[in-house]
C-alpha cells in the first residue's frame, strides 16, 4: 500500500510540473503591425521550461539563436527555412533570435526567460547590423 501511494505521488508530482509549462506562438512575417520582416511578437517573457513555437506564417523565414546572445550554458537552435520549430527554454536569461536571411533587415526578437529585469550589458555587444540592433533595443524596452 505504501509503495503504491509513493508511486502515485511521484507520478502526480511529475505530471503536475509538466502541466505548468506553457507554449507560446510567434509568427514569422513579411509584414506586420510593426513593419516589414518581423517576428510577432518581437519580445516575450516566459518561465524556464516554457516552449516557443515559431510559425512559418510567411515563406522565406527561419528562427535561430544569435551567437553570443544567450545565457551561459544554453544550447543554440536553428530552424529550417519555411518550417516551424518548437524551442524549449530551460535556462533563465535573455535570448536573441534571428531570421538568418533577414537579419540585416532587422528580423530579430528577444525571449526573456525568468524574472531578470534587464538584459546583461554584453547582450548588445558585438557586430550587429544597424536595423537589427535598433529592433533588439525596441524589443528589450517592451519587456
């Protein structure tokens, strides 16, 4: 009886944690409310363990992490052109996301995982196209 109770408790705890995680959808668009070549929304704040589903709403786009714009220990990701990709974010921190073909046109977004209020100073360091940097700054200000 005790063994059955402990097994049931373990299952409930495991399933309870899985039920808390959420999935958010982001559209990859040629044109949206905030301009051309955008992710919509351009910024998300989620909890560790949540998933973001990048939808290939318009053709010619992908979603991938930006090198150097992820928390320490986080794994990079790279979706294929014209395909949706689901990414789970287990590590707290700020993630830069880009559409590789339209990076220079500013097709970027920020995923903030956890409660940290501001991105680290190093988040916008490095060589970023002007339009991408502007949109990253806009996205960060909207979190």
